[in-house]
């Protein structure tokens, strides 16, 4: 029997989560083209922003000052993209972490995807 997984508790944990998750995104047949071919994400610059984003959400550090919606508003993403993003995110959390912050991270990811989907619908 394996020991229980730790909860998300440090900035290093955030980096593990973000790096592992976006490693999956970059290997995913559905999501990788959106991030790499359409949005042309510069991962070296983008990953530190994602660390700040999740640190701000989970630890209330207020290190992220951006506005994520405008960057995503006009990407050609549909319900299946959001569903895959959430599924990969939740799977990544579950591979590395367990506990209240891990649950909060999964809930936040689902909420973000839902909010973005709703905003996209309103744009139509």
C-alpha cells in the first residue's frame, strides 16, 4: 500500500502541478495544436505566469496580475477542449496530490472552464 499523497502546500508543489499538467497538454492530440499552433505559447515565458496564477488562486499570494479571459476569448476552442483540459488537470492533481488544496485546485479548474465556456456562448 502506498503512503497518502501530500496536499498542495508550497510554491514548489504549484510548479510540479503546472509543469506536469502542461506536459500532458503538450502531448495531447486535441489540446496541443491549440496551445502550440494557434496560440503559439512561449512556454518559457508562460509557465512562470501560470505558477503565479495558481499561487494567487490557491495561496492568495496576489502575484498574478493578468487577465486570462482576453487571451483565450478568440481561440477556436469548444466544449470538448474544455472537457479535456479539466480532465487532464484533475488527473494531474490526483497523480501528485490529495487533500483540501488539491480538491480546491480541481474545483477551481472546473469553475474556470465553466466560466470561459459561458463567456464564449455569450459572444455568439
